[in-house]
């Protein structure tokens, strides 16, 4: 029989680790299933593990490296007794309590873990182009977050890929820093809302490359240029840019919970906001997996705190009952 835990936290980004700090300090002895790195972008520690300087997380006036920040979160949680396992959850059964969790470890079918309550903080992934060099150059010119990294591109020429609201919003924001922003879109019309389009068209720092796709990202230590092809004329060109912002959408990591936890039409978990409870009593969600709007480390951490408090109160109510 697997051991029964009060609280299992699935995911170890800012949301999960903040939930771990708060629930450990509430003596719940949480177990964090931290995930395993994978070629499909799974990342224990979350998306900050893929960034370099983080300058907008309060409390670090000189900034801090993403991986160092996450190591600090983790050691703070461990200090209060949170336990960690580096393992990938492959399935869950939330249909009855205690909840059951299976991992990719070899087993005979019996669940690996049982939990009275679960906090889901599995995060989201930026959709990437799938080109060579793309992941290696994240934090070295390639970025998926203008709010986080725009500041590093003062007076530089950069490109943004995508034609949706994110791409246009990021491009417009980036003109505060960059000398020129080229939006590269695979069609000849934008998907973004009209008002955002008009704002971008009126901005003389923004140029558009229509019907165009990036087919190579060049550079070793730092991004140096990108190769672009016009998908109508097949004409090829090279754009010397020091920054490349990929804004072609996000995908929440919710496959694991399909059919068990309610999601919106884009797959983000639905919570009873402002509470973090889901449609299954005893299961809570925090961080990017339930946040389509803000997607910041600090908002994820804040919701992780809420989830820990909600889980603690729910467990107390169960005990009282
Ligand atoms: P999105 O609306 O799905 O747009 C993704 C864009 O990326 C599309 O233009 C798409 O091209 C392009 N794209 C997708 N895959 C690509 C690929 N492999 N190569 C090149 N281009 C590719 O995603 P989003 O912009 O992240 O927005 C997501 C949601 O959040 C939307 O509902 C949006 O309205 C909302 N949002 C709102 C705001 C705001 O109101 N302030 C800001 C950001 C996001 P096609 O057009 O050809 O499909």
C-alpha cells in the first residue's frame, strides 16, 4: 500500500513551491512531485529554469538568475519539511478519496502515491517553433516573455513571431526599448483584435513581414540573426536581430487531468475564483495551469499561497467533520 499523504503538490514552479512553503509551515508535510525534464519542454522548477536574469520579481533589487530563484524557493520549502521527488506523474484518479497518483516508475499497477488533497501546479508551455537552436538560445536572445526580457533589448533590432493578441501586445510593449520591431506573421492578415492591430500599424517602430516564416535561428552564444522565407514567393532573407520573441500561443499542461478536472475551451483549469478549488473537492489549482491572463512568476507564487491556505482549510474541515 502506498503511504497516504495529507497533500501532494504536482509541479514545482513558483506556484507549486510557494504552495509547498505555506503548507509545510502549516505542518501538512507536503510532498512535491517535481517532474522530470523532457524534450517536449517539461521542466522541473518551471519556465524560470529556462530564463537568465529575472528583474521583476520583488525583493531582488539587483535581479536574480531564474534557476537560482527557483533553487531558493525549493530550499525555503525544504527548510520547513516539504519533501521532493523528481518524478513524472503519468496518471491520476480523482474519482474517489484518497486520490491516487501513478508515475513513470515501473510498478505493478498499484498507485505510487495516495493523497487526501492535491494541488495542481503543472504550469504551461509556450508553443515553440521547433527549430534547432531555439531552446539553447532561450535567455540568449530568444524569449517567450516580453514583460520579462524586453528591458534587455534597449536600442536593438528585434523580431516578434505571431499574429495574435500576444504577438501584437508584446511587439507594442517592446517598442519602449527596441529601436525597431519586426513582426513576422505567416499570413497576410492579423488574428489580433482590431484595436491592437491599429495601435501596431500606427507605431512607426513596428514593421511587418507578411506571409513569412522563420526557418533558421542563427548564433552560438547569442542570437545573431534569423532566416526567413516568404511562403508565397519562396523568397529567402536573413534578418540581423539580437532578439526574437516567440508569441505563437501557450498550452497549459493539463492532459493528465482530462475528463476529471474542468477546463475552459483552451485547456486551462477552471477554479472557483478567487478560491483555488476545482470541480473536485480536495483538488486545488494554482499558477499558469489556471491562468491564461497574467502568467507571471509573482502571480503564480501568489496563487500558490492561496492554494495552500485553501487546502489547509479544506483538510481542517474534513477533520472536523
Ligand atoms: P493566438 O490567438 O492563438 O495566436 C497565435 C498566433 O500565432 C496566430 O497569429 C497564429 O497564426 C500564429 N502561429 C501559431 N502557430 C504558429 C507557428 N507554428 N508558426 C508561426 N505562427 C504561428 O494566441 P495568443 O496571441 O497567445 O492569444 C491567446 C489568447 O489570449 C487569445 O484569446 C487572445 O485574444 C488572448 N490575449 C489577449 C490579450 C489582450 O486582450 N490584451 C493579450 C494577449 C492574449 P494564424 O493567425 O495564422 O493562426
